[in-house]
C-alpha cells in the first residue's frame, strides 16, 4: 500500500446524547470537542483518543445501540483510571492482573458499550 492511516475515530450511536455527554466528560474526563444538537452529533477527545456519538438517523437506525466487541483503552496508569471511575459506572469486571500480561478492568458506559482499560504488567 502506498498510503497510511493516521487515526481511528469510532462513531457510536446513543439514544440519549445528554447522558452520553455527561458520562464521557464527567465520569471519564473526555473533552467535548464539538456538539450539534440539530444533527444529533458530538465529538470527544482525551489526549490521543477521539470518539464520536450520533443519535439514530435514517442512514443507520438500529432499535438500540449495539456492538459485538468492546473499546479497549491503554492508559498510562490503569489503577488511577480505576480509582476515578469505579464508583460511577456499571462494572463488567474489576481491575486485576491477567496471565496474558495485562492489568485491566471493564466497565459499561451509559449506552451499554463495554469499555476496557488495560496496561502491560511490568515483569518482576
């Protein structure tokens, strides 16, 4: 290939944009970069991570937001993230070290999307 990809920005659906804005800004600490209520669209960033949300529209109208996978975030201090979010969201699994070399946890956002946060465990 003679081109490169310069980023990936997921665009997910939400039934409740105001709750999504609250969750991503107040619970996770993202910045609301842009919001257009008329379009039903918002974009967020946190350092190098970018995300967009849209309300269902005629181009893609699912009965509710669905995703068969998860979004996996790589913070520089997974324990700090855990301490910040654990009391404010539904937990899929608590923070722990896994045999495959990651310290991670999983939570659900206000839409039901699984968000995982993981950091490589340093060898002892």
